[in-house]
C-alpha cells in the first residue's frame, strides 16, 4: 500500500514522465467524476483531456473509476508470492506485509473521501474497484492455508486495518512502515475482540 509523496520523487526522466502521465490521467478523471458522476463521462474523454492514447490509459488504470480513485493496476510480484507461500510466520502478519508491498492507495485519499461523502454513489464504485483487487490476495492466502474461510477472515482483518490506517494518513509511506501501521491496527482490533469475548 504505497503512495506517492514529494519524498518519493521518481529519479529517472522516464519515471518522472510516467508519474506525470499518471497524475494527468488521475486529475482529469477525478475532475470529470466529481462534475459529471461516474456514468457521465467516458475513457475517451479522459484520454482527450489528458492528451494520452487509450492504450496509454489502460497501461495505468483498468477503468475510468480506477483512474478517478488513482487505483493502479496492482499485481503480486513473483518474489512476494513465493515469500508469502513459504513463510513460517503468523498468517495475518504475513498478509499485512503482502498488502503493504502489493497494494497502492491514492496519495489524495482525503480528497477522495470527501468526494465520496458529497457523492455517495461513488462509494459503491470505489469499493467495487477495491473488491476486484482483493480477490488475488484472498486466492493466495487460500493457497497457503488450503481453507477459503480462513483466507477470507485473514484478509478481512487486514482490510479493516487498512481502512483504519487510511483514515489516519501520515508519516513514512514505505512498505515496511505501512506494514508496521497495519500490524498496530490489527493489535487494536485484537484487543477489541478479546474484550468482546471475555
């Protein structure tokens, strides 16, 4: 769950151009979705306003709503996959590490949150996009545990921790630090569950 900040400025010219293209697409998409709603514009309109081809658009985002929410196409790397499957550490801890390395959250999440409050219909689109991103993670957890129910519960705990961490953004956004933040939120959730069943 990494986010772009001024501290994480891409170094090479190619990386700076990619970041500028991504930012241009996102800014146009968020403007159009806030002005016209999720069904009021097309990918073609985003591309025209951002001065990119549709092919370029789809290299960055799978849908116009993903572009508006700055939800990048995210994949679990082969290294992360192998590390997760062979780890002997606690499952939820490893899921926190996996999510921190594999999932991107928008740098302007507070702005998006306000937009969803102003236009509640967008929340459904946001969570639908997030749902599509959760499936590969749950599948990988199931591959490790061989139990779908356990996989869904482990992911749900980390999803709650992720939401809590997103509501209190700030600090270092490295995967390591995000994993630490997720684990701290899991500890709080664990305390609450312990109190409820005592």
